[in-house]
């Protein structure tokens, strides 16, 4: 009985001592299973929309003259047959036309006279051939002036197809010479997007690669392919040009001079991936924490491609492994964890 009385306080105190014992520390974490995913290696570049240089058309004149009127402005869209400018033929060209007409009339009279003399046997065949040759030369000279438009005091140059005025080199009152470019028209349904690629990335980009173009200042993205990769540095941008061609309605919707962002898909690979937030790094390299029997275990990995918040990893990690995606900054190897039932973000 004495023994029981002595140990009774200790028996009553034991549950309290057990409750007061400190519990092992644990961290509340969220997990996501490591999964196999298709990831793309991508390159983001920028560039401008411009008229297709292979479809530019220079408007010129075959005769000298003076610009009387301009009917269009720089950047204006024009339709087939729309007037572009009015050109007054130079006085010298008009005089040449008049002189050529006189030479043709004179050569015809000379030929008629020679034919009459030949019929009376007063002219030779050589005389007749020479008269015919003189008429042919005079008519050819007149036809050349006619093709140049020298027969008109003024002429109106018109657009031959739907286009955009991309360059305007003259103003009313300007004197122009034969063959001088007056303005430049770019085809409406054909544009280039000239993207600038850093020289060190040029070897990774090739024609045919898919690219997604998005207007920098807002607009719907569109999918296309790289058409050309130039091998010379652009002196303006100091980058290499990767050209994307757009045709038809997609080209007509673009405004020359607008900035575009291009995302070029360089290559695709299937790899084991985890959320980007799951990958940590320190002096020993990249690593993740996986949950095994309620405890965190550190696993070293090599980080690879990253896309859409997921990153490819290589190492002693298997598909389906529960990787800590939130709360991992508080963990160390072997630490107890509590799994948050809320879905990981």
C-alpha cells in the first residue's frame, strides 16, 4: 500500500509529460506528379512588317516632263486603274514628236516619187529600196516616241493592280527624266515580316520552322513558317534577318511598318517535366524534393527546356514521383511534411 501511495503522483503526472513532449517539425507542402510532356525549344525575336520586295513595282515614265498633280500620298492604298499622278510632256519631247511626224510624211512623199520614177525607168531599184528604208526608219522613230507618250501634252499614270504606295520620290513641279522612278507600289496581298535573329542563334534557325507571329501593340496571333534566313548582318538592325512571308487575306490585314513578335519553334522533345517552382538550386546544382513515406528526399536533377511553367529534368526521378511544388524552400533532406489537400497552382 505504501508503494502504491509513493508512485501514484508519478502515474498521474506521466500523461502530462507525454503531452508536453515536443513533436517532430514538419512543413505544409503541395505536390505535383512528375509527368512526361512534349516541350518545345523556342526562340523569341522581333521585327517589322514590310512590303514584299520581290513584288515591288516602280512607276516610271519613258519621256521627260513635269509633274503637274499628285493624286496619292505615301502609304495610301490604291485600286486597279486609280490615277497616281499627272505628267506634262516636256517641250523637247513634243517637238521631237512633231519633227518625227514631218519626217514620216516627207519619207512617204519621197517613196511615192521614187516609185513613179521607177515606173518610168528613171530610178533604179537601189533608189526605190533606199526610199523604202528611209520611210521605215522614220516610222520606227515615230512609233518609239508614241510609246513614250510624246504625242500627249499631258498623261495620267495609273495603278495596274491593287497596291500600297510605299515610296514617293516626286512632288508637283518636279522635272523628271526618262526611266526615273516616280513612286513605288507594293502588292497588297504579299508582305514580309523581317525578324531579327542574334548572330549566335542563326545556326539554330532554318527555313521551314514554324513561327507564331503576334502584333506587339495588340492583335490576333497567326501561324506561319520561316521562309528565308539571310547570311549577312542587316546594317540597320545589326542582326540576321529571318523572313516570314504572308500572302492573301493574312497579308492584306497587316500594316507595313508594324512591329511583330515572333516565337520560332526550334525543336520539340518529349521529356520528364516538373513545375518550374519545384526546381531549386544551390552550390551543389539543381534539385527537387520528392515525398516518400511522409518525408522529403532531395533528388539532384539537370534542368533542360522550359515552357509554359514546366521544365524538363533529368536525374534519379521517375514518372509519377510526387514532387514538392510549393513549400519546398522550407525543406531539408529527410524533413517530415504534411501534404496540403488544396490543388497546386
